[in-house]
C-alpha cells in the first residue's frame, strides 16, 4: 500500500518497503501539490493508494436514535446526518455506533457521524487515477489516530489532547469509543495557554451538551514539559506512544498511524470516505477490462486458426495441382472456382472479426444497463454477457453485503422486480442463498 498524507502546504508520500517498524518501514517523498503527485506515484511500485487528506468541510457530531433494524437505522442516520450537516452540498457520510443505553425500558443507540464535501476528493482522486493507481481508502489523519489511541485507554469516558504536526486534536471517548473530535491548527509543538483554554471549553461542552463527563485528560506530546496539570479542569495524565527512539523522531506519530492503518484496515473501513461513484466506476472498469482481455485472447485465437489454415492450405495447393492435371477438360470451370475460393478465404477472417466487434459493442452497454440496478448493498463477483438471438444475455453473480437478514429476501425480490419492469429487460433466472447471501441473476436485454 502507498500512503498519501495532505499537509497545509505540501503532500507527503510514504511507500512501504516491506516488513518492519520505524524508519525501515517506509520510504518518504514530498511534493507541493496534487499536480506534482502523478509524477511521483507513477514511479513507485504498488497499485493501491490510501489517502489521509485535509478536507476543510469535515464535520462530526454525536446523535442518539432508537434501537432499530439495520436497514431502517441506516435511513434514520442518513437523514439525521444530512440535517446536521446541511451546509455540505454533496456529503459523503460515515458513522459508527458508540454505545447503547436503556432508560425506562427504551433502548437507544449513540452514533458518531461525520461528513465531508464529495467535491473535495476530486483533485486527489484525479491525481491517483492519472498515476495508473487505484485509491482504496480516503480518511483523515485524526480519525485514524483516534482508533490507534483506543488501544492505550485504560479507563472509560476520557478526554485526549494530542499534539501532532501543525495540529492539536481533541477527542472524547465514551465509554471507550470515539464520541467527539475537534481539530485545531497549531504551528508550535507542545501545549500553549490557548490550547488549554480550548481543552477546558471542549470538556465543558461535553458535560453540558453531550451529558458525558470525562474523568481524566490524557496528553500525547513529545514536549512533555508543556503539560501543566494545574491548567485543566479535570485530572491530567501523560501517555507515551512508541519507544524512546521512535519518539525522538519528529514524525514518529505519523509512522505509528500508518503502521496501524496497514494492519487494521478492516476495522477502519467505517472511516472510509471513498465516494460511491468512484467505487462504482472502478468496479465497472474492472469488468470491462476483464472482458476486453477475453476479447483480445479470442482475437489471438482467431489469428492462430488463420495461420494454421494457411499452412494447411499450402499442402492443399499441392494436391490441387495434381488434380488439375487430371481435369484439363474442365479447366475453365475449375479456374473460376479457385478464384472465388481464394477471394472468400481472404475476407473470411475480416468477416469473423467484424462480427465479434459488432457483438462486443452491443454487449457492453447491455451489461452496464443491468449493473446500474445494483447499489452498494451488492458485491458483484462475476459478470458475463453474450449475444444470443435478438438480444444480449447478461449473467451476474455476487453477494449481498449490507442488508439486514430480515429484509434480505424482500430487498432481493424488489431488485428482481425492478429489473423485470425495465423496458426491454426479461429476467430469465434469479436465485438467492439466504445462508451465504450469495445470489445470481440472468437477464435478457433486447437490442
């Protein structure tokens, strides 16, 4: 994996050099902006890229919703998030359940939500695509850092103040999961009087607005002499990340975060802001690329057959020459036959290639029109399209990845029904295995 971190005035690229920790784990590059990124990325081995970006629109909040079935909860969270982040035109939303509580017989869930403006990912994604790389992950450095710090928490409901390059990150954990995060620009290392003021104000907000009462402030900084236990309104403690040799490095915390992301990518999936449109386009591109490769292999096979037939034809010409001597009486008729056969033999490969090309041009749009019915709830494993009769038969197989078991069958039946309603579509076959959540659908598309 290649890691790209956006700073205030530059972009840093960290390329993994294999197993190990500390200085031996990453090779570091630096560019001024996204326009210089493709030139560096294209020279680095590896296909996938993870981005820890700077997104000015980033907003987060803590909401409380009734305990609901997964599908309905998703809709409620999305509606509430769009209401909270109404200033963001096209939000990319993420969320994670923090805790569950029961009061007077009613169970509620506390959900951490966050959003960024989709447009803010365009420039970095364009640079990655131009480098012939694939973006697998987009998040913010403070978010990934918060999940790393969870492993250092020994008490519940604590407040963390973290000193990272050019920023101070304030986090509330309740009981041991991220409930609030605030990121403030900072040009100096260590904590200043202004930082302590922000810390105390944020703790007060947690108490009064969120009704969460942190028991202690945990400071993370190399400049331990700037931590003043008398400047906070609750008890203070310093925690140390990494070894002494690692802490002496100016960017030690960055490397710790990257190593954590590298080994905990699955549990960090909830914090991925990768746009759905990019994921969908990448998925379709992979399908089309695979089909193109198959088409190329078929073309190679056709060329091989033509060559083989040419070799056989050479032998046949010799046999024909013997027969010619025996049929001098019908020479004019035979000569005409030879000319016709020779002309047809030359154009036959062109006819076959033309038919394959026309077929491919009809197949690809039919496949895309069927794929458009599948949203993020479905993971497509295989796609096949073939010209049959007056239409194209499209076969799709995969798994249902984000639907509650209770609505699994209903959602799949609705998908099949919507496909059948589409003009020119005919569902020939559909199947769903509830246990494995695997499915397959065959649709005939008229052309």
